[in-house]
C-alpha cells in the first residue's frame, strides 16, 4: 500500500489524530511517512475515509 497526500489537503489535522504513526502536519499540509504504512494499513484507510478534503490517496501496491 502506498499513501500520498494531494494538494487538496486543508491541514485540518484529522489524519494525524486518526493515524499518528503515519501522518503528521508540516506547516499547513499533511505528510505521510511511507515507511510507517506497513502494519498501519487499517488506520490509513480510516484516515482517508475521514479526510474532509478527500486528500489522502491510497494506491494498493502488492
Ligand atoms: S485529514 Fe485530509 S485535509 Fe486534514 S490534514 Fe489530513 S490530508 Fe489534510
């Protein structure tokens, strides 16, 4: 699974609350630590589903 943040991000911080292992805020934009995605897939999906800007993009690389 590969997680990225699109330019639609509004910097609300919801993703960092839902999945703090993977997401953090850098200024007014979210960043995702791809190295932490493995093992945190469920919370990444949860963050994506709850992003008010639909800014979290998940690609399912297997
Ligand atoms: S939940 Fe969405 S809009 Fe909010 S900081 Fe995260 S990526 Fe950006």
